[in-house]
C-alpha cells in the first residue's frame, strides 16, 4: 500500500464524504457509545458454514452474554470474542448481545454459508500488509494532508507489527493449514532488517509459508522478496498461483505479459482448481473511466487477467491485499469469479484469511486477530482517518465470508 494509505481515503476521494458523515455524529456505533456500560462496537465478524465469530468491547472486565440461535457464550472484557461452532450450514440464526443494539455490522440475524460438496482437500491461510518496521499508522501519504489521528505504541512497548503478526502466526499455526501465502507489503520500506524481521516471525510456519512482495518492499530494493515469481504451490485438489504485481517506485500495479501467459499455461496444464494470489487488486472492469495510473493493477493488465479467468473454468478466484479493506468484486462475463481484497494484518481489524477447499468448491472466511494485546491495538486503530476507517476497512459480511461452488 502507498505510504500506509488506504485507497480512496484521500480528502478528495470517497473517504472525504464518509468523514463528513462521521463529523455529523451519525456513526454506525453512535447509539452504542452513548451508554458507557453497554457493549461497544459489536460486530458479526465471520460466518462460515458451521461457525460464527462475534466480537465487542466493554470498558472493563464486565461479563457479556452473546447468543446465536439457541447457543449462548459468556465472555469477560474488555475484549470479547465469542466463537460459535457446530452450526448448521445454509441456515438462518438469530443474533444478540445483551445490552447491545443492532446496527450495520451487528444484524439481528444472519445465514451461515453453504457447505461445498465433497471431501475437504486442503486448507490455506493468507495475510497481507504486515508492514514490519512501521512505527506509525494513519498517514495518508504524499501529497495528501493527514487528517489524523496518527497512531503509535507507547514507550517500551513492542512495535505493533510485531504484536499483530506474532498473534496472527500463532492463530495460523493452530489452524495447521497446508499452505500460507503472505501477499505483499511485508515491510515498511524494503530495508534488509525489516525483511529479516518478517522472516523471523512468519518463518516459524516452516515450509508451509510462501510470500511475494508488495510495493512497500520495492522501495529500497527493487528485487526484494521477488521469490522467483510467478510460482505455483501444489496442494491436494488445488494449485496456488502466486503473481508479482509490483511496479517498483510506484504504488500502482501491473501484471506483465509473461506472467499472464504463465497463468494461462498453468491453468491449461492443471486439471484441478487454481486460486491466484497477488498484492494489487483488480482495476474495476465496470468503470466508465480509464486511468492507466490506478492504485490497483492497471486497466490493460486487469483485462488481460480477466480474459485468462474467463477462458479457464478451473481458475476460481483471485485474492489481493494492498487496499487495507475487505471487498469482493464479481463480473458476470468473467464467470462471477470472486476478485477479493483482504484487510490488513498490522492494524484494524488485524485480518487474515482462511480458505477451505473441497471437491465441490471452497469457502473464504476472513478472521480477525483475537490475542488480547493485538485485539486492543486493532480496536485503537479503528479510529484512524477521522473515524472513517471502520467503515472503510471492515466491508460487508459477504466480502469477508462467502462460498464459491464449482
């Protein structure tokens, strides 16, 4: 991501309108924060085929009761994570937290995902925008004027990228995935010591860990973390295609012709499903304007990628980072394949992705970090960009959790 700046949050972009909305006092959580002792920022964060994760906060060690259908979980604050399991797939469930009002991110009911058919073949985890070496977040980046607040840790506290990423790696290790893909912005500025810090933490995942650079990683060294891209990771029933989308010296993206051909050849030669990963997101194929210097992959290369996906039914998803938000785009003429963006790991919401691949499809479930010190940092940073960051970064539940059937 460019200078730690989320896409479209410049004072002249769509984020400015959201800032104005928040400045008027009309916030998704305003009704909740008016009661000091009531649970704050309640969110239905994840919903899989058989599970749901509900989070909220309280001022202190209050006990909160969360209900999903007939199940009930009590948690003790200030950071509350209620993880419900054993739910029926494709089923509507009521949702409630005692003392909390329903709102945009906390519906009164939700539906679990469809369970793809067949056996579970592989599990994959992803992270992006981990930013080892970063000391402050909340900057919009040149030439934009910061709107604040700028966030940093206190004296003597560990750097927040260390706190967030160590917690996420611990949660990934508990998942025991067949592969982990860290898709760019591994570092603040591509310095050797920052890259070494990344490898020290994510290297703990062993041979399952794979990574590729982002635009931040090419600032000081245009060859850092190229990792011989493009490359494929072969797993039971699925192939992961890892692409390099960086243009060194800019925050915009590309997909070179040789990589487009490589992906086409890989899909042709591979009988099973192919999931593609890169740092930059796809330019909006439905856009009526055409800017070759877009924040994502430029229009020509985006259309080339879309053409490969259109022509090969076994390419069933493209997954990116860079924007620090959760979002999914689908296009009917590109077979409604999801082009997904996953929120960042280093600050709110402390996101990482989980993919379960079955014989008949796969699920995406975006997780948020739950370790208390990491959760606390994520909650603090939701206030960035004059308070608009929650709305920007979180996205819809459908962007965070979905099933894709074959």
